[in-house]
């Protein structure tokens, strides 16, 4: 699952190139850097690998989302529709952009339910932000049709789905913009980092400026740059970009291994009666970083997750997880902000203190995900499959 499992000589070589010159910043110092431009090189590699015209690296996936939202013109008064099952960065970035997060139910794809999206659209809706959770895709045809119909922006959070595709196109490359995260536990990593993908030159130009204090990067040197917009410092460093260069070249190897190992686990588990799997809108495009499945009820899912952990298998029971599912986002629901939020945002968020999501609960309370390792041998994978089947079967036995 995470690229850090495969850290080695490739990353060291790239980082050492940067350490040789000591130019750790991605901009300027044209002479002393001796032609070493790791961030630029990684952006080009990302454009080539994922089939997009433009890529803007950032300091994290969270800042990539904030940058994309701002560059797409989303701000005060705008509503952004996002799913109840995601990572906290979804609402963090929307709030950072000054907009209002509107949460909607997921379906058995573990991503936003297009019908729930449609029902949540108001006059203030500006953007739909699907999150391609746990390595696989949302129903992008349905979401795109809704966005086209209502003239809404589609921003794909593909932070967890690097290398996955939908109908042959890279996740993150299909909406008006998309994002990846290269944090330490993602499919490929920079240590910390992120990227905005887009095919729109105007959006890209705004991302480029926004992530570097509004610099237009057109001056003869940094001091001569103009500042057409307000911005922030969301830059990636050359050291982080160098790690990413080592990683991106290995992405296809990672994906091959994940798909092979996941198939062994999934084929074994498919023989257990009562187990069903996450719906994949395009199964061929799965990055296979996780195997996600459902038990018939919450009690069986909890028992299966416990049995898996006891057998030494990682089991994410997201229903009780305080990072990924709305149920435990008390800091969000109660607006526990260090400084005062804009009154409108605070008021709208307060709806979530009492709002219930029974449709999402009914799915998440039955769901378990287990990560797929990159370093498992064939024997280890077979052994894990056997243990997984035993653990899940034991959950049914408890019930009987
Ligand atoms: C990791 C992640 C992010 C944020 O990425 P960071 O690089 O950790 O800031 C955003 N969205 C999702 C779905 C993620 O998994």
C-alpha cells in the first residue's frame, strides 16, 4: 500500500543530487543549482504519467485541495458538496478556502452517492468534491453529468488513489481539477507533499501563483516577479520532490504488486458466504491499495475486525475511526476552531452537531478495509488469505 515500503537507492540518488548543490528551494538560485530542478522534473513526470496538461506541486495533499478550491474561484458563501466518509482534510480545505462544507451520504462504492449529491444542490452550490477513498473510484460519469447539468465544478480528491483509473483515465485528471497527496502513507510518497492536476491553463497559472505568495514567476529573478493575486506559501521543497521522483518511477511496479496480492485475498474471501465487496464503478481501474468488504451487520463486522487484529491482520473498522468518518468528528461538528470562524461557516457547520446519516451508518458499520502490502511474499500472501478467511468466518460463528 504505501510507497515507503519500497524506499531505497532511487530516492537516495535523487535526494543526493539536491544535497550536492545545497539548493533546497524549488525557485531561483539558477546558477548555483547547476541545472537541478527536482520539483519541475517531478511536475513533468506527473503530467506524463497521468495524462494531464498541468501539475502544480504543493506542500501537502491538504494544501493541494485548498489551492485547487481557491484557484477554481471557490470562497465565501459557496457550498462544496463532500462525502461523510473521507479524510478530515476535505472539510479543513473547504473551511480554509472560506467556503461551506456540505456533507452527503456515501453508497456501497464507499464514495459519495450521486443521488445524495443531487438532493443537496442549492443556489449556493459551487463545487462537488468526490473523494476516491481507499484506492478506488467514485461513479464519475454520474457525478460529471450532475455537475454538467447544474454548471458545477468537479474537484476530485484522488489523494488516496494515485494510479487508479476510471474508464482508462487517471483519477484526478477527469474533473476541472484533481489532487494527490504524497504524505508518508500514500501510494507514492515525498515524505510530505501534494499536487494539483488540471488541463486548464488558467487554473494552473493561479495554482502556481497561489502556492508561492502570488508570485507570477515571470520576472528575471524572484525580486522582479509581480503579484497578481494574494497567495500563501504552500511550496514543496526540492528534497521532498526528489523523493517523489524516485517513487513515481516505481508506481507501476507498486500497482502490479497490489493488484496481484489483493486478488489472492479477495478470491479467498469471496468464498465466505455472507461477505460482499465494495462496489467498484470501474473494477479494472482499481489501484488495489485496499480490500474493502461488508459483513451482514455491525455486530459481525466488529467481531470480524477484532478477530482479524487478533490474527495479526490490520483491519480498519472506519465506523469507529475518528479521522475518516463523520460519526466521531466532534471537533468539526462543534466548531472547535482555535480562532473564530466566519459566522456563516460556524452556523452551517453547527447543523452537523445533530444531523444523522443513517444511510452512511448502515454501510460504514458493516465495512472493513485491510491494506494490501507491497513486500508480502507469495507464501505470506497465501497465509494472510487463510487467516483472513478464518477470522471472518469466526465472526459468523459468534453470531450463530
Ligand atoms: C491524505 C489525504 C489528504 C491530505 O493529504 P496530506 O498530504 O496528508 O495533507 C486529503 N484527502 C484524502 C482523501 C487523503 O487521504
